[in-house]
């Protein structure tokens, strides 16, 4: 847990931060709201404790600007108006904000912070870790089996061409001249399959290493490209073309790589069943404010399906952990995954 305290009374926030630190809570402080904004751009805080009234910028105004930078941050307001403990809110205060009157009781503050950070969605996701783990194993197994099948196909092609070379040598030993062009063709075909295998193994290595770090800052074009490359065989079996739109800008996010790959795969697997006669899924990745948008479109059957049982429990659990959102646009035949740029 990491807290940022902002109050124009330096002796108050510096002492409060020290007392919180003694109790094992990492706490920074600042007296200038503008400087505080700079701090949250550089650092990840779980919660900000703000004075209601400060020179130059009020607490609610500062909250609004902070939310533009860190949409997932939580807030507590301190006010000099009222008695110790909870503050009686006026009509202008948001219902979901927490207000404490000065002087703030430290234990009340700590309990308030712990209660706020008890996100019911996160609790629900933790309850679903077994489901997420089960789906994760299935996902890893499905991709691994597909890669194994592709490698076997490559080896089969190389093996047949190796056998052909032996046959040509056998025929040559019996007086039949070897056609150099035929040898060249066999050599090029073997080289092509070696390159194919190399690409398959590189994609699998990238996929396998996505489990190395639970949270990582990464390039979403590369991650999405890996999932699409590993999904090509499944698309081929369904006769579906995966058409990736070129990204107009680099999209970077701090997230859980393996869980995001799993979510993209589940959405893609569903999308491939909704293509209709066009048999095409168009994949588009863009920045959308402080979020990344991964869109799967061209899903004709979504327009005609009365009841769509998607997203299911697994997708919902994954979006909760990833702080993401799945939007279905049935009228346009589109699935959109919205992911915060920083979900650490």
C-alpha cells in the first residue's frame, strides 16, 4: 500500500506520513497541489489523502486532475470543518468520497484506508482465482498443443524432402542424372520450413516468457501480435482470416501479460464463431485517452443473435483482475477490450 498526503500544513502531513511509515505503510507527502500532480505521474499510489481547502487548488479540484492521470486511484478528504471522525457531507460532495474531520484519528484513518481499498470487485476476482487458473492452464495447454502440431507438420515436410533427396541419390547411383533445379527446389523448401519452425518457436518462447512476471510494462502491439500468430492455426481450421490493422502509434501498458493474452484469446475465440459468411475478424489496437483499446470487428452473427452468452465468468474474472472492460456492440458486430495504461 502506498499513500500520498497533500495538505498545505507541512507539519501536519510530514508527521502523519512518518506515523504511517512507522506502521508499515509507505507514505509520501506534499504541500503544493501542482507538485503533487507531478508525483503521481511518476509514482504509483493506491490512495491520496487530500485537504479540502488549499491555496491555489481545492481538494476536489486536485482529485479531478489526479483521476485524469490515475483513474483507479482512491481518495480520502480531510477537512477542518466539523468534529473529529466522519465529516457531514454537503450536497456538493460526491457520495462515494470519504471525508474525515481534523484532527484525524490515526487509527480511524488507517481503518478507512483499508476499507476503501477493499474493492468488492477485487474480492470477487480473488474468489475466482481458481477459475482463472483453470482457464489459464487450458489456454496454455491449447496453445502448446497447437504449436506442437505445427512443429510436427514442419518436421514431416522436412522428413519427406529428406527422403526425396535420398531417392534422387539412389536414382543417380543407377544412372539417372540428377536435375540441379530439382535439388535447388528441395533445398529452398527445406530452408523455408526451417524458417517457419524458427518463427513458431520464437512465438512460443515469447508466449512462455509472458508468465515470468506477474506484472510488466510492455508493448501491446507485440503482445497482440504474438497471440494472433499463435491463433493462426485455429483460424485456419475454422476458415477465418485474422486481419490486423496497422497501429498508428505505439501503445504501452503496465499489466499482467499472461492474463491479458488469455483474455484476448477468449475474445478472439468467441469472435471467430461470430464472423458469419465473411469469415474475417479485423483486429485494431489504439490508444484511447489513458486506456488501450483492442477491437475485434466484422462479427456479422452478433447482429442476428438474440442472446449472446458472452462475456462469461472467466472473461469477467479476468477483466476484474486486469482492471479492464469488455464492451459488446451487437449493432456494429464489434467487441472492444478497454485496458488502463497502468494497472499495476
